[in-house]
C-alpha cells in the first residue's frame, strides 16, 4: 500500500507539473461548451472546485460504464469534494431521433437512481450520491477535446484530422482513432476542470479511486 501511494504521489506530481507548465491550459468544459439532458448548459461553475471523474462511453459499452459510474459515485459519496460526470458519445444519431434517444437515456438514468438508492439502503447509509451530471455529446466535439487533452501518448493520434491526410494515412489514422474510442474512458479533472489523468475501461475503477483519494489526501495535507 505504501508503494502504491508513493507511485501515485510521483505520478500526480509529474502530471500536475506538466499542467502547470501549460500556459494555455483550459478546461474542456470551457473550451467546448456542453449541455445536459435537459438542454441546459453545463458550466465549470457547477463543479464548484471539485475534483471530477468524467466518464466517456459509447452505445456499445454504456451499460458497463454506467456500473462503473455508480461504483465511483457510491464509494466517493462521503466526500463532497468529488463530482462524477457521464459523457455519452451519441455522434451519428440524426437530429430527428435525438428526442427519442434522450427519453431512453432519461429512463435508464431513473432506473439507475433506483438501484443506487437500494444500494445505499442495503449499506445502511443515507442516500447522498454527490454531484452527478449527464452530458449527451451529439457532435462528438467534447469527447474529441478530451482525447486531445489526454496525457496518454497513444491519444496524440487525435491531433491529426483524417480528412487532411492522404488516403493511406487517412485509413490508418481512422482505424487507430476508432480503436481508442471503443474503450470506456475515465478522465480525472482537477479543481480548475483541467485533465490531469486518463484511465481506460471498467477494470481501472480501483486505480481511479486510489488516484482521487491521493489527490484529496494531498489537498488535506496542504490545508493543514
């Protein structure tokens, strides 16, 4: 456990150091405006300076991503300094079908809330899930911004626009990008809403939790 904590501390120091060196650093939620399922703007101010686990999923892995989000929200519910945002990759759904898609998503969110309440009840805990937001990304713009901001080296491929490449390179880049898109993504945003870490798939849940706990521990240490 001490070794893991040391590793996370070093990793976070490096990530935050790189972020501090970026003069033009900006939260994806600022550079790429988004709206919630009700069509209302999602702003950085809503996070109120919280650390944030932002989950990105597509229609194929949405169910697993929903379970992952519930696990994070349940485990971190005691700390009001953490928010959970779910971003849904809905690019490709035509305008005329968006209303129906939104209705289906809202039904699934309501069903998930029922399960969460039961989970809290079984654990003998009051229902306090913390701040949770849902963002439908109809055009894929927010998700692309997140991928471009990723500290993971393989995501540098999203800096390339396939439409500006030769046919051979276009096909290659599109394949690489699609392969990366097929994962469940968890971005950790700092208190300014900027990306400081990026994890892949449901199996990363323990690492996401450990990272957030270490960040919160560092905050407490600085404040004392």
